[in-house]
């Protein structure tokens, strides 16, 4: 689930293979993509193409699914622009480079692939380090470009390892062992990586990007205790500000917001969801955020002025 770059629409990928796009002003469904399909496959991730991308076509979105299809859509017309098919591979993570010139995708075959946005051709396959060390050993759920250094790409999944790739080197330059990534739960800001793990404790942890040094774990229950552990699926810094971190998951079926300027102290909790939270996202302005998950509902919240 993702806000577009103008904060006009929010798109959500569904288990029936559709991408539904809602108008945030009217709160109504505006477009449904891929609704007339013979063999639907669950959408596993979506990303809007950055406005800076060198293309005259606007309102373009990438969706990936469990059958290995990476598809470009023109959202307002519903037209399928292009498909990259990765056979025998569930694509689980996708992200655009900040300038929109390239995008990365990864999934069950453990390879992180980088493509050129203009030609849709494969640029590189990231499988290991330049010194011959192996890459990921299990399925990859998240790949994330560093907005402050577009040559750095992070990825993580079931192998409890975060790989830090340098696209100039064509391989990873650093590994961080520990986090179990099961969704889009890696983010980076001002040289610090934050990870969200699918486990009952030390779910949210902080690391230094330049050295891989472990900084510490966020106390999930400080001031706002949960009745049950939360197994984190999705996590993200507040866009444009960075003063708030949001994370949500299964188990306790809840979402929490943390004040990053106050040692990541929990400041709000959204609990008693009937199903797990699979995805969270801040708007581009940082004034609103959305959560969605197993109950099929997209919920949008406004931050108060004190935030």
C-alpha cells in the first residue's frame, strides 16, 4: 500500500491480484487495475514511479506478484505498459531509485535484480560480493534504496541478513546478521539503518550503515505495553521529517509510532485490529499515514499538530 507522490491517491495491492486506487479527498475508489484476469495471483508489493523519472507518461505504478510478474501500469487508464516475467520466482520486494531511472526487485530465488526504467532491461544481478562471498541464502522480502546515496541498496529476508549493496561495485559491501525480514521493514536515514523483524522481542533494531555496528533495540513496550508480542511485517520513517517511526505486524495485530528524537519512545498505539497489519506508509507530506492488512481495509490517519 503506497501514497502517490502528490498525496492525491493511495494504492493497495490485494490477494485477488488487483491494485485498487483510492482518492484521498473523496475517500472513494477511483480505479481498479487488473480486475479482468484469468489466473489471478496475489500482489506482494507496489511502488509509484518517482516524479523525477525521465518519462512523459505520468501516474505509473509497478506491481509485483507471487507468480513472478513485475508489471508497469498506467493507473488512470488501467493500461498495462510492460511485463517482466521471472519464472519460478515469487517477487516480494520492489523499490525505485530516487531519481526514477532504475528499480530493483527481489524474491524467492534470493537474487536482487536491478533494471533500467527507460528500457526495462536488466542492469545487474546482485548475488554476492566482489570477493566471492555468497549473497542471500533465502527469500528476500525487502529491497530499499538509500535516498541520501542512490548507489546504495539494502535488502533483507528470511536468512536473518541485511545486505548493503553498492551498485558501483556490483556486489554487497557489508552484511548485517540478525534481523528476520518478512515484509517491507527496512529503512535508512542519516546513515542509520532501522530494521523490523518477525519475532517476539527486539523487533525493531538500529544499525550504522557505514560500519554495520549494532546500535541497539527499540523497547517496543516502553510506556505503551502490549498484551501480546508484535511480530513486525512493515516499518518506515516519517517522510520529510524522520522524527517518527511507524511499525506494525501480527501477533498483537497492532501498529505503533515511535518518537525518534526521544530514544524511539512509543507515542501512539493502534490496537485491537482483527487481523495482522501487513503494510504501513506515510504520505509524502508526512502529515498522514495509512495502515492495511489481513482484514482488507485501508485506514488513513492524520497526525496532530504536536507531531
